C-alpha cells in the first residue's frame, strides 16, 4: 500500500516537475518569439523609414533630373528645330526645283486632257450623228431591199463597186446588161467579164432575198427558221435557173460556169451556215456562188491575167520595135558611111587643091612681096591641108 502511495507521489512529483520544466521552456520560447516579433516590428519600421527616405531622395533626384533633362532637351530641341528648319527650307527649295517641271508637265497634261475631252465630246457627237445617219441609211436600205427593182439596182451597184476595187475598170473588161437571145427568150446577164485570152464569164446579181429579209424582221424563232429554210430553197431554185440558162454557150472557148453574186456577206454566210453542201451542189451545176469578198478575189485573179497578157503584148511590141530600130539603124549607118566616104573624097580634093595652089599660084603671088607691093607680114594667101580623116562606122 505504501509502495502505491509512494509511486503515486513520485508520479505526481514527476508530473509537476515536467510541467514546471515545460512551462519554463515555453516561457523561454515565448520570450524569444516576443523578441523576434519586436525585431521584426523594428525592421518593418526601419524599412518604412528607409522607403520614405529613398522615396524622398528619388523624388528630389528625379525632380532635379527632370529639370536638367527638360532644360537640356529644350536646348537640344531648339537646336534641332533650327537645324531642321534650315534643312527644311533648303529641301523645300530643292524639292520646289524638282516639282516645278512636274507641275508644268501636269498643267500641260491637264491642258491636253481638256483638249482631248473637248475633241472626244466633238468626236462622240460626230459619231452619234454618223450613227444616226447610218441607222437612217440602214433603215432606208432595208426598205429599199424589200422592193425587187431597187434591190436589183442596189445589187448591180455593189457588183460595180467590187469590179472597181478589183481594178477591172482600168482594163475596160466588163459589159453590163448585155442582151443575148436564145430560141425561147432573151438572156440578160448583169455582168460579162472579159478574161485574158478572149474568154468570158457571166456574173448574175439577181439573188432572191425576200425570205431572208423577212427572217431578219421576225422575232419568233420558229418563224425565223421557216423563212431561212425558204431562203435556202429560193437560192437553190435560182441556182437551177442559172444552170439551165447556160450563159457559156454564148461565148466560144469560155469555161462552162456562171457566177451567182450575193451582194451581202451576211446573206452569203447565213446560207452556208444553214446549208453547208450548197457550194459543192451548185458547183456541180456549173454555178459558182460568190460573196463580195470571194468575187473580189476572183476578179483580182482575172486582173492578174490581164496584166500578164498586157506584159506579154508589151514584150512583143518591144521586141518588134527593137527589131525595127535595128533595121533602121543599119540603113542609117550605111547612109552615114556614105557621108564619111564623101567627106574623105572632099578632103582629098581639098588637099590636092591646096597643094596645087601652093605650088603654082602662091609661088607667083610671093613675088609681089619681093617687089614690096604687099606687106612682108601679110600671110592671108597661105592655106593649110587637112590631116584628119573621117572615121568609118564598123558593124559587128
């Protein structure tokens, strides 16, 4: 029992001692913590004071530096401004020297543009006027093409223009409205082209165009196609008619063909676009379908033939003239040779007469000088012989 009490007392004393020990240790730690906190507070206070001090120092330094910087900057800026102003004035003068020619050029260009605009306005006005005239003429032409008589006259006029452009007028190698008669009726071609070598080709300009004109005026596609088909049929019928007339029978040794002239290129192209076999089919019937351009090429080839024939005739004439000239020169040289022979005989007779005069007459006349009847220096009676002789004309 006593042991238990002693043990409890010992435990209690141990607990008390431990509590005292830890309390003392805690007090020491608290004291250290307090000191640390006081040091920290002191450091914070010192830091704040340092910050305020540094802030004041920095503010003063910045203020001083700003004032110095602004003063220096103002001085530098003033110098730079003065220098820049001087440079700017110099550059302004130099740039002005460079710009002045450009300004003058721009002014000249503006004047040219103004003149061009005026010319353009006048040209546009003239173009509009010409377009109105062209529209009116086209309208008149469209109306004229509806009348068969006027259409025929216009086709013949186009035919004449093509002939003139081809240069066939110069050779006078065409005859308009020449009338031929066969057993049944009279045949009246629009043009007979006389080819080199005495051959002839007939050109007919009575192409049917009523259906084509109606196709142009129609706005309905189906009706337009029907008129085009009718126009192709009319063209084929006209080819058959020309083929049956056999114009070439009226001209011996001429090619068996007749030219069917379509005076409008668009009509010609429309026919070919819708009937590609028409040209070959017409050619088999001895009919050549020609537009203004193709007829022009054909007539120009004829004109070349005429020029070649003319050159051949000229060459023959030159040859004949050369032969005749040579013959006449031959006769002339004979006559001229006779003159030379006669001149030679005349010179011989003259020299003999001079020799006789000097040996017989002049000897006696000189005696008058000896008796002083005439002047000693008078030589009027002296004659000289001719040493030169006429050259002979040599024939190769």
